[in-house]
C-alpha cells in the first residue's frame, strides 16, 4: 500500500464511511485540511523540479463533477469515478495536464453517489451500456489503498444490466480475481516493450507480471483486452514491438488467446511534459522528437501523419500475423 508523505483532505470526507476509513488507515501520516482538492495553493507554487515529491502526496476529497462523456471505442461513456491521477510517473502521462493539479493521486470518498448514478443509467437504458470508469486513474493501483474496485465489482453485480471497463498498468489483481463478477467487468491491460517500461513508465508493473495478471484475470472469468499503449517511436521500435507481440503470443494462456481484443494508441506529448521532465528527470529519455512530431493544438504534439501511418501498417501486419483470429478494436 502506498504510504504518502502528507495527506491533504477536505474536512467533509469525515462524513463518509470511506473518508473515515482512510483517515484511520493513515492515522500516522501528517495531514493538512484544505478547502478544495482541485485547488491547493501550497502545491501550485511548487516548481517542476519537485514533481517527484508532489507524487508522494495523497489528496482526499469529494468528487463534485459527475458528467458522463459519450465514447465510441470500448465503452459508451467515460465516467468520472473514485480517483484521479496516479502514484506512478510515466513520462508521457496525459493526466499531467497541469503538474501541480493533476500529478498526484486524488481519492474521492463519495463512491456510493457515483456508482448509484452508473447503475441508474444502466438500468434505465434499453440496451446494455458499457461504462469506462478508469480513464482518470489506475483503479488496480487505487484498489490497494481503498478497496474501491472490490467494492464496486460486488455492488455492480447486483444490477441487471450493463458493463464496467478500465485499463491498468499494474498486476495487483489477486483480490478481484476472488470475486465472481458475472461477466460484467472488462479489464484491459496496457503493455509496452520492457525497455519502455523500464525507462519511461516509472513505478509501474513489469511486463512479465502484467502478462501473468492477464492470465489470472481470464482464469477468474473476466473479459480481457490488451492495449499496446502508448506506442513510442524509440530507436529500433519495429524490433521492440514485434518482440512484444511475440512475447504475448508465447506467454498468454490459450484461454486468453481465444478472444482477447487489442487497442493500439500512439503517444501524444506536450510542452508541459517537456518542462516537467527536463527539470524533474534530467537524465531520462527525451520523448520530444521534432523530426517525428507535429503540432496538435496549443502546446501539444503528435506523431506526423506519415510516421503514424507507418506505425498503423506495422501493427495491423504484426497483430494479424501473431493473432489472426483476434479483433483489433482501433488504432489511433
């Protein structure tokens, strides 16, 4: 379990069961009461070089935004849920939109309110809807602190309709593997070549452990998918990614290989990432490659269309070669 240096919390969390649990769980950690989890002035004043220390904080509050955003990839809606941010430090993380607001892990204790809305929407729909509950955080990681994912799966079992899905880069799945989730939960494991995990995805699970977790989840009855994400065009990327796909072919269980699906997402980057990484991780890999990238709105970068097309063709070819019967949901 993550042990923070400091906890910043809204006093109102004391009115919630989970809030009381977390305050007791971390009774020996120094605490600071705040007015708003979304605007902590003391942290906003920190410099980019303090990014790693910022990640050692834990913020606990009440989520006030519950807007469902339509999505047409692997879910019908992106849903704000029980956490935002992460304790890991992936150099490309899209959650780091504003380092002193989005970098650290924020937990939200009003889980009943959030899940009740999902269940209501699911039950009132004429068709089975799928809700993406992990687009703002990593729920497998969060679960090691709050137990929220165990709680969510058990509660969602009581519904008559709908599915929940989330991605993860972590392998701590044993607790949810003990739960009969009745085929209502879709877990999507994010993978990358080991060199990228080691040098770019700081604080996440090793590739071998992620593959083992996929096999465990499938054996426990979960629907599973694999995100090759984000694709980073490092030197020798073709060799690295083909070896990754071969590794999956060789080490995924036969049950997984029967119906696992794939998503492929190319890395996007930003000026904010560049500034943080330059100061907080001066010896790390430089992900900004102007010869490969082009602008994508103010202060944002993406791979040039020609580079991306080369990548799309590569992944279509290699996934069809090693997983000819499995569905590729999208490549973006």
